[in-house]
């Protein structure tokens, strides 16, 4: 089933979730590059794709947001006792996933670098843009905040699966 139901997430929701999880994991390898200044295999092989993967993630998060809105009436219901917290957590995750590539683009535009993704020039090089640079300065703190949210998301899924023994995790598998 492509769409979501009250019992399970559909194929499109699951595909977008896990594809983005892998790509975001790839993006977070940039932390290793920052720590070791690119002197290892991560900095030499995976990090050069950082801007391209970030651009792809922006497309995926836009699609995922549109899909989530279209499926909101069909999605599995949350435990009423914690529904507000679940919605807040997911809202923060979505905001972080959207703001990361946008702030990354601001870093590039702010520095006058332009934006190239998968060999395609999306925005040409130009002069430095002070406002874009200022907006882009949140990219690194956002990455740390998103990492904390992701760890919390994974932790809660594992708590639901192993401690509460409910079907929260299996609905997305």
C-alpha cells in the first residue's frame, strides 16, 4: 500500500523515511571531517558530496512534508497522553531537516561560492552576501541540534520497541 493507514505507514512514507535517514547519516559524517580536518577517508570520499546530498535532501524533505500533510488524516494515531510531545518532536525534526540544507545554501551564497549539485550549477558564483552569511552561521549549531533530535528519535523508537513493547517501531519498518 502506497498511502498510510491508521495501523501502519505506507510504502512512500517508509521509503522517504529510510532513504532520508541514510542520507542524513551520510551528511552527519561531516562532523568527522571537521574534527580531523579531512585527513581521513570520510573527508576524502564522502564529504565532497555534502552539497549535492544536501540539495537532494531539500527536495526529499519538501516532498516528505507535502506527503505528510496529504496523509495526516490517515496516519497511525499517537498515544493521547504523549501526542503533543510526539507532534512537537516530529515538528522539530522536520524543521531541522528543512533548515539544514537552506542554511547550508546560505553558507555557500554568503561566501559568494554559488551552489553546484551533482555537477549541475544551480546558482552561479557571485559576490559575498552578508545577510546570507549571517543566516548561514546557524548551519553548524543546527547540525548539532538535529543530531540531538535524531538520537532522541532513535532512542524513543527503541524504548517503544523494547520497553513498552508496542508497535511504534514496526509501523515504520
